[in-house]
């Protein structure tokens, strides 16, 4: 028997099996730019088809499917309008999911399809598919690099304000952002703490973008960039080191290696802040489910994993750190505050 209102398990399972079609539908909407087209008001399918070059009948099916999941809303006259959910696929809005959807539309979803191979062999599906690991591929694919950086920037928009409210980062004079990407997080930290200077370390193809951001925001004289490999060395002499969404990209061995490199560069009084999503074995609800999905993402695309708070503590301990506190943000991301042991 089923509890009233609940669907039979067999129906729920079929919905899960076909769930990948929803992902593909959202990615298709992103590729067609439907949310940008609907930003100024409702449009008929015929008009959307004319503007996108899509087949009207098939586009109607796509819109009907997305309306069922409240991405768009069908009106009585047959036109469609934007919903708050669909608005997250607009270009340039705060927290936009558009770059993430475009990123997922190509090689990444192909890697997800190789999950069975990863589970059987332990080899990362993305590497097997493209013959290079994710970050090497970013270095040779400018479009993918741009989408990845934009996706990271919009993700940070959702959490940086919460981070600054939850964790006292005042009093630091030299902030080192390890793997800081295009500098979005470091720029916010420098704006919030006008007496601090910053150093951003990332790969050569990324730091030019970070320099441009800092110059554009009037922070160029307070921030320097270093092109390099964080497994080899990180800038020394900082009193605050930041690792945002870096460790989940790597296996345990690489994480400990990176953390030890950071520890060697840090003076005894320095502080390490690790920003990561926590995947607890006993977690429930939407946050736990999203963490589980991100764990599968890391497994198939990067060869990494989402970890529990205890697992992060173990990694930090092996590298010579002590965890002082763990702050959980409303976005289900945690800030792990550590210092040299």
C-alpha cells in the first residue's frame, strides 16, 4: 500500500530514469536563449520559433514540457511567459544558471553518460572521452573555459555575501586566493576589507581575466596575480589563504598534496578558509540530494568527490592543519576555518 498522496515506488523510479530528459530540455532552452527572448514579455511559440530558427511543432513540445516543471508558464492565449525559475536562465542576472546549463549541454553531459565505465574501472569518464583531464581540456578550449569561469562567478554570487556575513574575515592584510579563477571572490573580499591586499594564483590562461577584472573594479593596485601550478607552490607570506571549491575537484592524495603546499607557504599565525559543499552520509532533504548529484558530477568529470565534514578534517589534519570551526551557509555550502597545527 501507499501512503495517501504518495506515488507508487515503480512510478517514482520511472520518473528518476527519465529525469535526464528534463536536464536536456533545460539545456536546450539555454542553447536557444528562450529566457532572454521572454524577458520583455510573453511570446507565442510561432514567434519564438521564428526568432530561434527552431521547428514550431517541436518547440511547442519543448515549451509544454518545461511549463510542466514551471520553467515557463503557459497562458490562455497559447503564448508562454517567464517564471522566476526560468528567469535564472537569463544572461547576466545575479546568480544566473545560464553558463552552467550551457556548460552541461556538451562534453560534461557526455561524461555523465559514461558513469558506468567510471564505476567499473575507476577511470574518470571525461578523461576517457576526451583524452585529457578537465582542466587540461579547459586550457585548449576557449569557449569551455569562458563558460566555466562564468559559471563559477555566478555560483559565487549566491554565496559570497553569506560568507562575509557568517565569517569574520576582518583584520587580514594579505589574502591569497589559491585557484581563484577570474577573481570574483577575491574582488569581493578586497571590497569588503579595504585595508587588505590580495594575491590570486591560477593557471596562465586565467590570470589575465582576473587582472582585467581587478583593473575594471579599481582594485588593480591592491591585487597581484601569479600564474602557476598550485601543486608546486603558492604565494608565501599571506595571513589568509582561501580555497573555494578546489578540493572537491581532486582525489584525497592530491588534496593532501595541495594542502601541504599551502601549509609550507603560510606563516604560523595565518588562517586557511576552505569553502566546500558538504556531503554527509546521513543527510536528508534537498541540500543532501543536491550534494549527492554534485558528488556524481565530480566523479565523472573531474575524478574528485564531495566530502563530509569529517573527511575534510582528516585531509586537513594530514596536511598539518587544525579545524577551528565549520560555518554552514544557507546555500548548503560550508566554510571550514582552519589554522596551522
